């Protein structure tokens, strides 16, 4: 009855089946029957085959099914099964074939298998099965298909798996397996090996893949395999596909043999650290359809005419290597190139558009980004009939060769950002979904009807141009828009209210314009926004209360405006908030929000600097900022803060934020979810540093400078093991510097100046490397790197007996000056001190007496006060100079959180060459956003 719709409910079809007590096979796949599975089915003692796939059973599996002593086949895939699958069923010695895949709510684990088990097919993919693979899996000597993909299994793969000699399909992808792959030298019949998207490690040389002689598909993508790739692997006579991308393979690819008999169709080795030239053997693989070698360290000169040999090639990706691609091809050979669908040659040192592309009538994806192509964009590009994705970003292009006519009706993704394009924006077909014109020199006033040309746009970026006028209301006519970025332009006027009332907009970036007025208080109850960046405008008034409706908000940047309000406590209800920047406004009063357990548990970056906040730091709230406290059990592949734009192509809008770190203002691009920063500087906070702040064990940057904080630096600061930047300057801290500060191994910036710290600077591997300025204006501080010797300081001050402290450190010593210098300098110093003492006491008397007779008295400013004022003025001038050189001139270049350090001048970033911060993309469209990776 397979495929016949009987539309029966559980009790109906079960009752009908029970009328057949001798039934041996129950086959009702895709028959539109519903559950639940009735345990009474187990009364059918002769039942050996059950096929109920693709029915809406929506029930648990009765444990009594384990009593079906003749059961050989159980197929319940795509049945909406729930609960925990009974382990006893797996132990049925008669069972040879079980498929319970695509039951996404079904839980379970694999049991220990008996020695006499007869399982040949075991498929539990696309379920919530978890746990480790039992060592006893080797008892399944007849097993041919093991499919556990897309589950939640973990642990290492037992070495006993190497004894599964009958395996033909081993599918374990999309799990959490770790450790090496067991040897597969006994699995001579293996034709399909899929272990991708796990955390597997080690070399694949010990796996003996070269012993596989059947038609083989090998997929080991997205793991942590290392070592070299054996050339013998490519020589397998029936190897059809090999995917090893996103691993840590290294070394050189060597030439291989048996090319003429090869049936290899797919090679994907992208995103590793392979070196040397591309083996010429690859270009003799006549069956090759798919070649991806992107994001490695391959070198050498490659003439593109070798592509002519690959008559079946449809996908070519050589992007992001150190290759020099020679595009010179004679017109005679232009027509002999294969008809390709995807060509990706990003960062290949191209200086012109490859001429062979003119004849690529089937091409759908073209990526020539990050090259040195200059001049005009040729008109023939727009006439590629099937073009869907075009990326020409990061070149030296200046204009379009002609009008945009006859553009492919399939064009969906267009990226022209980071060129030298100027004039008016070209208008492209309304069906374009992703449009990035950012970082060019377009300069004109956007017309009011601009939005009518963007009816299908999902992503629109006009950032970093010279656009003027106001933001047109017509932009809001687009009901599909997810991302709008018009930052770093010269837009004036107010923020259109319709933008805050959008039902689709996830990212609104209006940063660094000249927008005025207030932020519209019109955010919808169903507000979908995840990023709001209004930094660097002229906005005033309070923070709108309706912002609480944006319950998915992750990034809120209102910095450097003129907002005048108390701290917006109502934002505490947005539990998803990760970045909150209120820097450089007129916020005031104490922060006295009622703190609950759920307040900002995901918050990882907070910047309240340069406001007028006062009172104590909000210690009660700190205990709820959980994201700043965890620093262990990090995910193996770091996530970044951002919003997915096009789900079908994994295009993300990745947020950036300007922060002060290591004494510099830097733009953090691609913010990792492991990066944390707290900046409360330049306010009026007072009192001690809360102990709760010392629990932020994942903190990278802490700035409490320029406040009125008092007390001692807590010894528990040693808990902040990840701290890279610490600024406590210009406060009233006293006591000694805790020794625990010297244990912070990642600390690369420190400023404790202008406090009342005393004693010896602790000795450690870091503190003595900092500049003297890090400890300046702490008069009783001594020890390296200061030139003041602690023993000298203890003996330097002597009481003269007259109530005036005589400081012998001001009396020069040495043979050259001798007693004469002492006779001249000492009396002058004593006289100045005596004069200041008498003036001070005389002032006290006159301040009391003069008001009694109706007069006012202004004290005489003594030399000390004048000197202090001069010192303060000088320090302010120095700070202004530093601000000019560091603050106003924003640090340029990307700062990679995990792999970057500032050099000693703090003017450039040094990347660790062994570390890759941001894996290079695997698709052309995923590099449409600015890439910041170590080179």
C-alpha cells in the first residue's frame, strides 16, 4: 500500500491491521495515516517488516516493539516521532535494517551491541540522538551503512570501527566528534565517507584512504585535520569527489599519476594553509567539474589557458592565495574555454578583466574582487545573460564604460564597494536583492524617488561616500529591506519616522552624518531591529521609550551625539543586548536601575564614557552581566555579532564599533562574541571599584579613567586573566599596586597615572615593560620602570623641626657641585617654603576677619598653586596633543581581537602570522563585507 493515501487515524488503521494475525509485512509508507503508534501491533508475532515512513504519526515508539522477535526491517523515517527511542530495539538479534531518520524531535543514544547482532543498515540521521559511539559497534560485522549525520553525537570515534570490513557508507557529518579517524584499511568496499563539520583532528595519512578502491566520495570539510595531503589520494582510480576545505592541512601539493584513467570530478581544498605551486596534474583531469583551491598560501604564476584542458569545468575558485594569474589568452583560444558557471579569482593580482569571460554565456557567479583592476567596468559584463552574483569590490575602478542596459534579469547580488567610482549612482534593475556601493566617491543629492528603484532590495549600503541632502522617505516603500547602511556621508535633516516603523528592517546604520532633531519615538511592538547605529550625528533629546519594543536588539550605538537624558533604565528589558554605546553625550545623574537576574546577561561591550554620570558604579547590575564572566569552554569556531541577510548564500551584515582600547580609538570590525569591553571613563563616578567588576574573567578592556574613584586597586584584579588594556588614570586611588596585577600575561596597555599610589611597583614579566608615563604623577611610587629607587625614597624626606618638611632630594649632589650648591640652593628653598607657610596662615585670618567688616577677601595665589595650575595646564595641553594625535585621528586598519597586538609605538597593528582571525569565505558572496584577516 506504499504511497496510497488511506487517511486513517491511529486507532483505525491499527484495528484494521490487527484483523490480520498472520501478517508478516506492514508497508504503508506515505499513506497519510496518523498516530499514535499502538503497542497492540506487537501482538502480530509474525511481523518482520514495518515500513511506515513519511506519515504523521507524531508519537513515541512503544518499547514493546522490542518484543517483535521476527522483526528484520523497521523504517519510521519522517514520521514526526517524539520522546526517547527504546534502546532495546537496537539489540534485536533479528534486526538487520533500521531507519528512523528525519524525526527532528526524537531523542536517544546507541546501546552496547551484542556479538550476534545482524544489523546491516543503521540510519538515525537528522534526529536528536546524542552520546558517544559504543566500542561494541565493531560487533556489527555485517554493517554496510552507518548514517548518524546531523545529530548531537560526541566523543572520539572508537578504534574498533576499523574492524567494520563491510562498510560502504560511513556518514557522521554535522556532529561533535573529536580525535582522529580510525584506520579504514579493512573497509575495502567504502564508497561514501562523510565526516564533515565535526571537531576531528590528526593526520589523514594514518587513515589509509589510499586503500579505498571503489568509487569513492570523501568529505572531511570543517574539521581540524592537519599534516600534508597524500598525493596518492588523488591517484585512486575510482575517486569521484574529495572535499577537504576548512581544515589545517599544510605543506605542498605534489604531482600525482594515473591522470588519464581518473574519474575525479570534485576537488575542494580551500581554506587551509597549503603552499607552493598548483600541481600541473590537476589540469589534466578531464572529468573535473569543480575546482576550489581558495584561501591558501599557494604561489607561482598560472596561465589561464591551462583551463582549456578541463573541458567539463563549471566551477573555478583560486581566490585569496599568492598566485599571479596571467589572463593573456589569444583570440584563437577564447572559444575553446569550457562553459563555466562560477569563476572566482579574488586577490589574484589581476590588472584587467580576463578576456575569456566575454564568451562565458552560462556564467552565474563572477568574483574578481581584491585585485588591481582599474579604469572602467566594461558593458559586456552586464550582458552576461545568466549572471546572478557579481563582485568587483576592492579594485581601482573609476567609472562605468557605458549605460547599464540589458542587464541580466537574474542579477541578485552586486558588490562594487571599495573602488574609486564617482559621479551619480547607477540605477540597476529592481530585482537586485544585495546592493553595495559603499566606500567609493559617489557625490550627489539622492532624489526623493530613489527608493522606487529598490523594490526587491534586501541589503543596501551607500556607506562612505559623499552623498548629501536628506534620507528620502521612499526608502521605506521597500517591504523587503533588511539592512540599510548610509553611514559616513553628509546627510542632513531628521531621521525619517518610517524607518523606525519598519516591519522588516534588521539593521539601521546612520552613523557619522549630520542628522539632527530627536530619535523618532515610533518603534513598533513587533520591532525586528537587531542593530541601531546612530553614532556621530547631532541628535538631541531623550532616548525614545518605544525602543523597548526592539526585543531582538543586539547592537545599540548612540555615541557622540547630544542626547540629554538620565540613564535609560528601561533598556534593561532588552535581554538580547550585546553592545551598548552611549559615549559622548549629555547623559547625567546616578545609575540606579533596579537590577534583576535577567538584566543584560549577553552584554559584552558597554561604553558610557564622556558623559555626566555620577554616584557609585552600579555594582548590583554587574552580577547579571554573565557574558563578561565566562572565559572557558569557548566554541571551537568563534561566532561574530551580525545579522544574516541572505539565508540561501550565508551573507551576513557584520557589525563594527569604534572603541577606545590600548589608549587608541579603534574601529573593531567583525566583533567576535568572545570580545568584551567596559568603558566608564570621563564621568563623575565616585567610591571604590566594585568587587563584582573583578568577576569579569573574560574582560579584554577596562577603562575607568578620569573619574573620582577612591580606595585601593582590588587585589582580585588578578582574576582578569584575559585583560589586554587597563586604564585607571586620573582618579584618587591610593595604597600600593597589588602584586596580582603583575600576573596578567596579556596586558599590553596600562595607565595608572595621576593617582595617589604608593610603594614599590610589583615586579613581573609585564609591568616593567611599560613606559614611565603609565605611572606618572604618583609621587610616592617607586621602582622600575621609574627612576626613583625605593630605598632612596624612604630616606629622602627629613623633618627640619620647624614644621616645614625639608626634601633633600632637591639638593644636588656630586663632586662637581659640592658644598657650594648646597649653600646656595638650601636657603632659597627654605625661604620659599617659609614664605608660603606664612602667606597661607595669614590668608586664613583675613578670610575670617574681612567679612566681619563687610569686605571680601581673595587669597593671594602662592607659587605652589600657580605651579600646580601650570602643571595642570601643561598636562591638559599634553592630553590635547595626545588626543589630536591618537583620539581625533582614528586608528586606521583592522584590529583582530585574537591575533593582533599593538607595537610599542601604539601606531600600528602586528598580526600573528600563525593565527587566522577570520576564515576566508567559502563562497564569493561571503566576502562582500570588509574582510579583516591576518596576512
